C-alpha cells in the first residue's frame, strides 16, 4: 500500500515547465492591463470576450480560459508539440503586453 500511495503522489514532485509558468504570468499581466484599459474607456477587441464584457463576465471568462489552457498544457506538457504551441502562445502574449503598454502610454502621456 505504501508504494501505491507514493506512486499516486509522484506527479506532485514534478517540475512545472518554465514556459507554463510564463504563460500564467503573461495571462495575469494581460488581465491587469486590460482592466486598466477598460477603466480608461477601451473596448475588448476579441468578440467572444467582448460579449462577456457586456454581460459583466469578462474576468470570469478570461481567468477560466487561462486556467483551461493551463490545465491542458500541463497534462500534455511532455509532448514536444505542446512546447511549440506554448512557445507561440507566449510570444503572442508578450506582443500583446507590449501593445497594452504602448496603447496605455499613448492614452496617459499622449
């Protein structure tokens, strides 16, 4: 019984890939910048999330979508294709953060 219990918990000691941790932080940064932009009068460009914004569910949908991607990517983390997909996703999220910073800078300082 001891070995079966240890085997069941072996996944808790596995390392979380850096690309997955980065995705979480970029998702949180995107959420924060988006909420600031909303306070300044911006509208969501994504039609799916725009509908959620109008219904008052933007934060719920945004966090749920990020968690869904996180869970799927973690489950499939040992596959090379997932690493490649998440590398693209992280690059996209980085460019989105740069866009947020540039747009907010124009509004605040422009």
